[in-house]
C-alpha cells in the first residue's frame, strides 16, 4: 500500500500533472492517480461502489460530481490520496465520536502486532510486581522494537507508545520488587526509554514534552546513580534541540560539553563524533569559523575509528551521512553555499534509505533547499519531490514536514513557473499530511 501511495504522489507531482494538483482540479487529479495505479475507470468504480459513468463524469469535471463530498472522500480513500487534494477541507469523520487522528492512532496501534506498551512490556512491569532478569530482557527487546519503529516512521504515533512505555517503566521502578542488581538494570532500561520518549516527542514537534522527558532522564540518573548512558543521550539530544535555534548556540555547545563530561572515560569514538559535530554547528551559528572547522575535523577523525560492538542503541544512527548533514548546516551558517551543496549531496548519496527512510527524506529536503538557493531549480524540484512523495509515511515527523515546507516555500518564491507550480502542488500534499 505504501508503494502505491508513493506511486500516486509521484504522478501528482510530475511536470505533467503538477498544475492540476496545485489547482485542486479533482477530475484531473483522480484521472492521474487512477492511471498511475494502472486502473481502468471500471476498476476504480467497483472499488468505491459507484458506476463507471459516475467516475467518468467526475474525471470530465462534472460540477455535480466534483461537489459530491461523499463521492470525493470515497475516491480519495480508494486512490490513497489526501482528501484535501480533491478539494475537501477536512477528512470524513470515522465511526461516531471519532476524528481522523483517532482513526489513524487506532489503525496504527491495532494494525501492527504488539505495539501497545502493555503488549510490548512484560506483565510484571505493566502491573508492578516481582521483576527478574527475564522481565529486564523483555523490556530491552521492547525498546529495540521501539527504535526500529522510530527508524521507519517516528513521530507522534510512535511517541504515544514510547510515552506509555516510559511511564510504566518509571512506575515499576518505584513500585516493583527486585534485587539490587535487577534494580540497576531496570533503571538502565527505564532511563533509556525515557530519553527516547523525549527524542520521539522532539521529532513530533512536541518540544516541551521532549525537554520534560530529558530532564526526567537526568534526574533519574542523578537520584539513583544509574542509567549513565541515558543521561549522556539526554544531554546530547538537548544539544541538538538547542542547535536548531541560532539564539541558543552557546547553550547547544554547553550541553554537548556536559554530555562529554558525563560520559567520562566511557565515551566511545561515535559519541565523541556526534558531540563534536553538534558543537561545530553551534560554533558556526555564532560565526566562529575556526572553532567550527576544528570541531568538524574532530568529528570526522572520531568517526573514522568506526563503531564499537557495544555501542548504545541511540548511537546506531550516526554515520557518514549524518556527519555530512552537519557539515551542510555548518557551511550554510558560515555562508559557504558551494561547500553546503557538496556536503548535502554527500549526505543524500551515503544515506541508508531502506533502514533510515526518515533521515533520507530530511537529506533530500536539505539538498533541495541548497540547490534552490543556488538556482539549480529543476534538480531542486526533483530532489524535493522524492521526499514529498513519501510524506504519508513520514508525516508524524514534524521535523521532516517543517524541513520540506521550508524548501517548498523557497521554491515557490522563485520566478520560474515549474517551481511555482510544484510548490503549490506540494503545499497541498504537505498541508494534508
């Protein structure tokens, strides 16, 4: 189904259909989406329960058909396109008392096996009781599953699961029965889950919730003297959050240094690479080119050591592609668009799209933005469209939506008709995500 949706969105953003999508021409959009799926009018009609003649009238632009909200909603469902693209202001309500967000959340939790916190975690943690080593092992497996979901989708829906898991693990830590050794391990998995709940909140655009979870992680580590890895991860994540705001550049650098200090002798080369890259962005935003370049060199040197076999879960995302993405941010902050383009191309070329589709979409948006600024508009449209066509899968990540929206808006300001048409069409898809 995801492949079908990507095929349809790619067709709607193509030069042939971009203008119709931008204008909200329901008939043309339906015809383009139907043909992209290889369906005849009769096949679409049978899927939505209408006659072939009705579909024909809709595609021909019949006013009556184009204003039939029920027909348009049914056709949108069948074609897998956002209802707003067919001119509907909002999606149809689900069963009595539910809205679209409720339906999506229910479908997400019910459609994939064991995604609720209660199903993922052992019963002794869900309803605090005697916790032993088997329960700790299962809790770590649940967290690994959460990381997998984050890599694939992330955003608000996965955050709901992480939030519940972190809450239940915190309750088990306070109310459960366990030995001292098991308690230390429970604190470790609880702290790591709390930190990741913060990360997912950040990805979903819920910055206050993210900071709350990260502070909770730090308090847990300090109060119990456990979960040092989670403590370091929380500080590193807070540094990334701060680095997104140029007015907080000094804070971003301070937090990265605090993470390095908290790690002490346990800091791995991968961790040191991550922290140096985030410091480089902070230095660049403050206009300190010398410090920024030195930090990027240090990040690259540490990355060359390669990951350790016992690398923490949260560091497994770091790769040459992520380092190149930070190099892009540094170059843009220092006013070096040529270097930014080279780095942005390297980030996209080396990204693992299959394992980290969200990051790949971010790199596409960043490259599209750089190319747009440098006047390479046709390639900018093509690269950005590759990310937009997957927005239905990635819409929970507000970071991705924000990056794509910025790039699309920039394309829309150019005095180049294809860029303007693409921007208008893409905005409709992003707004409906």
